[in-house]
C-alpha cells in the first residue's frame, strides 16, 4: 500500500525529536504493510473509515482509500484535540 501524509501530520512530524520521529515513522510504515493492526480501532462518532493507532505517547489518525493509507493527523495521546479536528 502507498502512504499519503497529510499536511497536518507532516507539520507535526517535522517538529518532533529524532527518537519520536523514528518511532512514529516506523509505525506508519507498519500501517502500509498491515492497515488493521491489533492496536488499531475504528473511531466512533467520526467520518466513516477513520481509524487510530497508538504509538507510545502519540496517536495516528488515518483512513484507507483503496490502496492508500492516508495519515491525516498525529497528536499526543492524552490530548483530545486530534479527535476535535475530525468533527
């Protein structure tokens, strides 16, 4: 599968420390190979098709579009701002 990194996700990634950057990028590559890992769940009360995956203290919000994994948002795990963006 291909990966499409959204503008908000790109902005978040470019401001991370190298360690967190590497962790999140590895998870994104894993999603390209398996878009439905065990730690991924469908988001309730959000537009159809959105899922989230956790990686350390961060959450990746993504959706599948045919053969493309679209990474829309990445944000801190305990911050609900990532979910407010979907509404």
